[in-house]
C-alpha cells in the first residue's frame, strides 16, 4: 500500500509539478487508479470526455480517424497526462487512446479537476504547458500530412501531363498516317493495296478535290 501511494505521488509530481503538501495529500485521497491491459482501448474518439488521465505506469498511443484510415498521433508514458482538452472544453474525445503496454492510470473527474485548478495555480500552469505541447504536436502532424498530400498531388499532376503528352503524340501519329494513306492511294495505287493487305488501322481517307476542267467553245 505504501509502495502504491509512493508511485501515485511520484506520477502526480511528474505530471503536475511541485504541489503544497496539503494539496498533494488531498489530491491523493480523491484520485482513482485503474489498470488497463496491453492492447486495450482506454477511451474512444467522439466519446464524452469527463476524465483527466495521468499515466502512473505504462505507455499509451493516440490515433485519430482521418478519411478511411487511423492516423497515428503520438505516444505518452509514465508521468505524462492526457484528456485535459476534452474535460476543460467539455468536448468529445478528439482521439482514441490505446494501451501499448499494461497501464496503471490515475483518473481525476471533472469536478475534482476544477477544484484542483482553482486552488493550485501551479497545476493550471502545468496543464497549460501540456496543452501547448499537444497543440504543437498536432500542428506538426497536420503539416506533415499536408506536405504528403501536396507531394501526392504533384505526382498526380505529373502523371496527367505525361498522359496528355502521350495522347497528343498518338493523335499526331494518327494524323500523319491519314495523310500518308491519302498520298499513297492517289499517287501509288499498287502500294496502297499493299498497305491494306498489312491489316494496318483503317485510317479514314479524306477526299481530294480535283480542279474542274473548263472547255471554252
């Protein structure tokens, strides 16, 4: 029991910084600890957020649903916290949290967290620093994703240009063959018969207008 209390105390101090002894003792008396086995889901994206988590032991990972796949957002370990944004903003969970290893988590409900923040400005500052890190990491991931999409878009445009160039080349070759077939038909009829015998594409032959012969009486 003493060892467990020491572990909780250490995790609280790592996460929230130095607290007055009476505040730390009061906090230890109201927090709840819970164990999550490896590969389990701690909370899901979109669910109501009313619990603030501090990692006493273990590692967790964060994923967010984007398009048709889950985007990895990052990891946290002993002495770090998560879930503060949803609790403070009373918004649904912004990400799904996975237990990477067996995890022992300290859980603080919304009411208790409000009381802690009101009585201990240092805790509020620690949580603000955590929020800043979260926003910074989210911005970094968003920028990386945009860069990836821009790269994919550039490749797509390049492929379209290449396809367009190939199409223009085919059209030019088709036109050249039409002209060649017309010339052969008019001036070299035997050669035209050979051309047809080779089963080449039946390019349409444009009619050639012959100049009218005028007879003066």
